[in-house]
């Protein structure tokens, strides 16, 4: 399995460790750490921007189109239901 993922049993660098703390799997962190540099104190927002930037760059390298649609947000309907339940309605 190590051969398939590119991992060779080496100790993770600081960037890979930070990516794992952010929520990446070990193989994702290993791959991304070869493209970006972070330190232990990098805020989550900066980590997120670096990961998105690396993925967009990889997509552009594959098909030459840097356009990516990123959809994010909170489900407002579930937030309203939770608020209603807390108020006892």
C-alpha cells in the first residue's frame, strides 16, 4: 500500500503534519505537502486557501482550465429547525 500511495515510511514534514491536523488523510497530506508549505501555526483559513490553490493548480495542469466551481455554505433550513426546537415551538 505504501508503494501505491507514494509514501515510503518517512517522517512527515511540518506541512504534512499541519494538513493532517486540518483534516486531510495521511496520503492526501503527503501529496499536498509536496506542493505547498505551511508551518505549525498556520491558521485554518490559510490552510484551506493553500489546499484549494493546490487543487486548482493541479486541475489547470491536467486540462488547462483554471476554472473551478467551489460551493460552500451552511444549510439554513437545518439551522432554522434547530432554533425552533430550542425555543420549544
